[in-house]
C-alpha cells in the first residue's frame, strides 16, 4: 500500500488535509548603486525625498496656486521661503470638465501625508484624494500633444507633471 508523500519545496506548504498550497515567491528588490568618486559633472541625485501627491478638486474658480501654497504652509507651519527645493510645496493647476470649479495637484514632503489626509485639514467643500498618475495620463492622452512652442509634452496650460 502506498502512502501519500508530500515533498516540500521552498514555495509549498501542506495544509491539514494533506494538500499542497503553492505560494508565490517573493522577489527581492535589488538596487545597484554606483560608488565611483570621479570628479565629473555626472552625479547621482542627493536628498531625493519622496513626495506625497494629492489631487484636490471642487476648488473655487477664484483660487490660484499661491493661495493654496500659503494655506498649506500655514496649516503645516512651513515657511516656503526658507525651505530647501526638495521640501517645497508644489501646486499645479490641471484641466477639469467643470465650469464652476477648478482642480490642482499638490505635492508636499511625504512626512505631511497623515495631516493632509484628514478632513479637518481642508476647507469646507474642497475634495481630495491620492493623485493617480496612471489615470491622469490615460484620461489626457488625447489632449496631451507635442506643443508647437518648444516640443514639450503636455497641454498648452502646462499641466503635465
């Protein structure tokens, strides 16, 4: 009489019934980082801090980028003039289909993410969510063509990030 024998690999585990459960292998993410110290103009990025990108919409037509920058700076106790370039608040107006409201992309230092995702942070009526780059570029692929004035990709209002 032959018994059920289960051979275990690194990616299989038996359950209570004696069946094999195959598990997906986890790939390790490898980064190859250069170490050469030659004195040339070709250098790696330094102080490359991650950003938190948000999409804010249903903003009144009279609001501009400077208004939002000063609002966020006041709420987070940030002085925009004294900041390093990597820590600055970046605001870009983007096209939307609404006649009465406008939309913006907001980029801040990732450390402010938890504060900015609370409803009490934003003014009443302003909606916010995580900015989806893939959806943005798929939705505006038809409108984003090469400009005649400089060959840059993006629409004429400069909404491409």
